[in-house]
């Protein structure tokens, strides 16, 4: 598991192949292939997010796509669309956007991502 600390401010595209906890600021996109992304409570992302599993405790402005599951914790603040076969929104989480749980749409997005990441 990789941990990116709260003092990190990142502008651009971040890609990795292992579980990651992000505590800092990110503007751009983050792609976590075949692993999980945890957005810590202090984190602020203005980004397109893609991972197998995404757990949000912090703030995300942008779309989130997951191959398996997206979970918004009670402290989460998300503005953007969610796309996954499982979406869990805890009491207290703030969410403004659309949710797409269609397996066909998600499979197409995963195939498009994999084709673009080679």
C-alpha cells in the first residue's frame, strides 16, 4: 500500500498498479489499475478517478469509475458522476451527481481504459 501524504500537491495524471491512500491535493486524473484507492478525509481531488475499488472520506470534484465498488463514507463530499456495479453512500455523505450501475456501461468504460493504458 502506497501512502501519499497531506503535504503533497499534485497536478497532472497519476497512474499506479497498487493500493494507494491519497491524503493530499490532486488536480488532473488518478488511475489505479486492478487495485484500491482510498481518498483520505483531508484529501481534495479535482480529478477523474478510476480504480477497481474507491473509498472516499474526503472531497472529490469529478467523475469516479470503479470496476467493482465505490463507497462514500460519512465525511465524503463528492460532486460528479459515479460509475460502478456497487455504490454505497453512507449517512452523512454529501453527493451531487448521477450514478450509473449498468454492467454494460461499466464494462465498456473498463475496456476503453485498458485499451488506452497500454
